[in-house]
C-alpha cells in the first residue's frame, strides 16, 4: 500500500515538473475565474435591479406608485444607495419596489426626486417669451466674453511686437 502511494506521488511530481509556464498560467486563470464566479453568485446586487432579483434578497418590500420619468429617479437613487426595482403597471405608470429596511433612504430620495420633478414642471410652465429672453441674454454674455478674449489676444500680440 505504501509502495503504491509512493509511486503515485512520484508520477504526480513528474507530471508537475513537465508543466510549462503557459500551462501553469492557464491553470491559475481557471482557478481565479471559478473563484470570481462563486463570489459573484454569493453577492447580492445593489441599486436598480429586476423585480426577481429584489425578491431573492429574502427581505420585506414596500411599493410606491410613480408616474413619469424613471430615469430621473435612477440618478437620485444612486446618490442614496438604494436597492429598488420598477414594475410597469400601465403606460407611463410604475410601481417602485424597495426594501422595507431602506424606508428612510427611499423617503429622502423620493423627496429629492419630487423636488426635481416640480422644478422641471415649473420650468416648463414659464412663458415661452421669458425663456427666449433668458436664452438671448445668455448668448449675448457668451459673445461679450468671446469678444473680450479676442481683444486681449490682439493686445498681447501688439505688445509683443
């Protein structure tokens, strides 16, 4: 029995000594890839995810109805590091599902989201003439800056001569 074990040990060591750098590299890469896959499977996703992924967290969830732009909420929710998912119930109507433990963060994110939506709506309600005048003033300011820069360059060029 001991003699057979010694033979197998010698055979394995001979096979291992025949390894080249490339085969060792491939073996290490395969082991590393398997370890990364195991880690990825055990980690829970963060931020926006599918409803199925959110339900797989095995925690209680709450819902809130949202109408409108979900992309704007995505930007705000990233800031507050919230785990959430959208479920579309109708055209431009969604259910926002989130973890019950993150109620405070969702409340803060939702209040910031509503403030941004209200700001966007108030900008849209401004009369067109007022928006046009503001844009016209911005263009005039940009032109004045551009003229000032060109005058400075001309002045520097003349001073160099």
